[in-house]
C-alpha cells in the first residue's frame, strides 16, 4: 500500500511543474517581450541581466537566434539541468519545452525567439446524409 502511495506522489511531483508551466511572456514579462505576432508565429525578445533567472514556463517549437555570447543553465521539471554555451549569431531549433532558464554569464544575454504556432485545422465538412428518393414516387 505504501509503495503505491509513494509512486503516486512521485508521479504527481513530476507532473505538477509541467502542468503549471505557463506562457513566458505572461509569467515573466521582465525578461520576455512580444515583438510581433500573427496566426503562424510569435516573435519574442528575451533579455536577461547577469546571473538573472526566470520562472518555470513553456514554449512551443521555436527557433532561437542568439544576439550575444553567453552561458545559460536550463532547469527542467523533475530537477534535471543542462548548461549551454551560445555565440552571437548562432541559431538553434528548439522543440517544445518546459524549463527555467538562468543566465550564468557576467554580462547581459539577449535572444530572439521565434515561436512556431500549430495551424488550426478547419473542421472537415460533413457529407450530407444520403436518402433514397424514388423518382417514381413509390
């Protein structure tokens, strides 16, 4: 019984941060500014001062264009971390992610993030029901 309870609590602890992750521009407007948006993309300007960190948030698939050199640490739900070096002018495709970034550099970090929107599918029109109409009236 305790094993089942422990496993349920463990799964819940991993799932809650991902479920609570929100739009970066809404939960961290200090670092994320929407520059442009339409039905297909949203362009964010991301600026972190030296050693600043964000809050846990989510992004859809995106393309990052680094404006400055730097080192960044990403913390993911569940506690796993990853550190990356970036160079100004470098571009990178990033699949949808939930994370908490932190600027490890002693200088400002700036990134242009182009978030890709999934096109909304138009509903497929239903075929009209076929009826058997007898032209002779019988």
